[in-house]
């Protein structure tokens, strides 16, 4: 994964990151069957294990008299340096209407969220869709802290507010392509709602491509005590998870080959399935417990020695 950014005034353009085109997708309404809400207390938590690379949803406008001009999701940013969210094709996003994207950081009070970064039109070329990353170009602080954040999408002309009217403007977009921090007159206060700027806001289908992001339902478990959630260690590659159970391998007994928390007969069955010479490096060989390059009876003896089942 490669991210190239130019931090000159008004321009911040990443190179196409193909990994954002694949991987787990979150569909709006998957958890509840309902529309994603527009404020932190109504936000939809993306639920799953590990990395999420795409969010799909719809803004319905004012169908049936119920306004739907913005959706908000809870996500976990694992890698602030690699993070982006985009509805633009160059990053793998899609939209059939004029979007805006916003990122909010949770405050100390439950369901309180403060503006962090926003964008109307992707810095180009091409200036289609919307793009946010961790690098506001207006002098606002960059994104440095991993953790839970609220990601929101709205139609053009629909902006978040910390109070009614112009004094509640959280983001001042000096140009349509600016990736802006919370530099508006209401930027120091938490979001309380949304306002429409004439003409009426756009709406339709969107697909937000993501990088450096895990599902918002993942927990702050930190088994290796490195001040980073375990799921993020696995996503950014600082920890291995060869058995794909969501727990860094260094936090598990090496003899627990099936990742069930016990060293027992199941691990012997896994070892037998890997019997014989290890594959060439750098291919993993987790069943070679004694490191002699072959999975054999010596490794079975180590499992028996660590037996806990």
C-alpha cells in the first residue's frame, strides 16, 4: 500500500491504492435494517472483525417526508498515516451524486463528537467525489491518534453545525477542493446537527473506499501492551495472525496452533496436516515449533509438554 500526498495549499492527492478495492465491505443497515443516522447518538456502528475497506449506502433525500441527507458511521482508524476515505474513482470509491465527507473525533462525553477534517470535492485532477485524509491543508492539526472516529457522508450543500446558523459552521471550506480542519466559527464545539445551504442538498448512492480502517465494533484489547489495539497491530502488519483468529500470535502459546485458547488434540491434528519439510521462506511454518525446518515428532513432543486441554 502506497500513499503519496502533496501538502501544498489546496492539494492533497493520494495515488490509487488497489487494496481499497477489495476486502470486507460494510453495507448500510446490515446490523439493524435501518438507515444510518446523522449524529453520533444515531450513528451506525460498522460491525465485523479486522479491516473494513468499503462502506456502501444511500441517501434517500426527502422520500416519504423523512429527510435523509447525511449518514454517519462509527469506524476505527488503525493507521493515521495511511488513512483515507473517498467517494472518488481514483481511490476506488463511487457516487452518483455530489458528496461531501466529514470525520469527527469522539469527545469525553458519550455521543459527543468534534469536527476533525472535511472535504467537498476531491483535490484533483479529477475533482469528482470527495476525499479526506489525515492532512488538513489549512494549518489544522494532522491525524496522529488511532482509535474510534465518526465518518459522515452528506450531499453537497449539506454541512454539519455545532449551533444553528453561520456561527455554528464547523468547517470553513475556503475552496471546494480544500481538505479542511475544523476552522469555522463553530469548530471548537461538538456537532449538534446539519444545515442546508441553498440550493437543496444532493442525494443518491455512495461507496466510500477506506484505507487504514477497522470495523468500529472492534475492542481496545491490547494483549501485547504496545498502546495499540490488537486488531490494528494485525492490520498494519506489526503483529502476525497466522491462525486468523484476531489475536496477535505473540499473545498466544505457539503450541496453540488452532487458536482455541487450549493446547490439546486439535493442535496435534493441525500439526499433522502440516507434516513434513517447511515451505521455503518467507512462507510461514507455524507447526515447526522447534525451528529445525521440518514438522515432525519433535514438534508433537512440544505440544504434549504444553498440554492444557
